[in-house]
């Protein structure tokens, strides 16, 4: 089973920040949190990952709580092209299991 | 450019036939993975391999088989024992094998299998 819990769907207005939450309350000390997104009928695309500290790259920011039990992916200025399913995953041993993800719909 | 190539992109099969989906990577990655995705659903892990000549079952391995004879190749065979094989199949690879470090996956474009 996936070790993460995400809301099944979210909406966001174009140009606004999209904040996607993820709960991973059973995460171990050396497990990373990863975020991917999947646009319809394509392979998932890596977005960002983190261990303890907040991370930022050209696509998004990742905020991890101090107790590491939850995190938030932030798309600072969402566009229509950001409409996709977003997956938050935590590495389980040597494999990578995906949950159902959050379907983000960016609306004009 | 480095990446993962899956073929064929679309495949049709008659019931009772085995089919093999190809996955090749030129990223020099140690680990490779196969996932299945049904319409509107998330990804489910079929098999994964951390090193050549070794692989492990994922959550839904029944009716599938794999081989890892070369580092760059990880073909998936959908056998006639798989009762409902129509799905979107995704192959992925990552640079970290048994390491506890970060393990970013790179995905292929997928193969869509339809059983007629």
C-alpha cells in the first residue's frame, strides 16, 4: 500500500498559487518525499523531492513540516498546462509505490 | 538524448495470446520498474529490478513475467494467465539501486494494450 494520503481532487484559478497537500505520517527518518505529475495519457513527470528541508526548483516548491508527517507542493503561478494528476510518494524499501494522487484542475 | 523508450505505443492482442512490451533506457540506470494504470486510477507496481539478473514482484505480478538480462533492457510479458490485461503500461528507471539516497524515477511514454 502507498504510504501517502492525498485529496482526490482540487481546483485552482489560473495565475494563483496551487497548494497540494500530502500526508505521510508513517514516514521513516531516511525516506524522501517525491512529487510527480501525470498529464493525461503520458508518463509521469518528476517535479521535486525532499528529505527534511524545504526545496524549490524551477517548477515548484516543496514544504515539509518539521515532524515530516506531511508536506505541501506549491505551484506558485498555476497555468492551464498544470492541469494534471499529482502524485506524492514516499520510497518504500527499494521500490516506489504510487497512490491515486490529486487531480488538479486549473480554471481560467 | 538520454531517456526511456517503450514500444509499441499501441498494441492489440487476442485473448489467449502472450505479448511482450519493450522497455529500453540509455540513462545507465541500475533500477527499472513496470507499472500498470487502469482508466482513472493510479499506478500499480508489477515488477521491479534493482540489478541485472534480479527482479522482485510488485503488488500485481500475477499473469506477468519479466527478465533483466541487460542493464538497459527490462521487457514485460503479459501472459494469457492475466485475466484483464487491457491497460496502460509504464516503464521507469532510476539511478539508485539499493542505496538509501534519493531515487528519482524517469518514465517512458507508455504502451497501451488492448485485448480484443
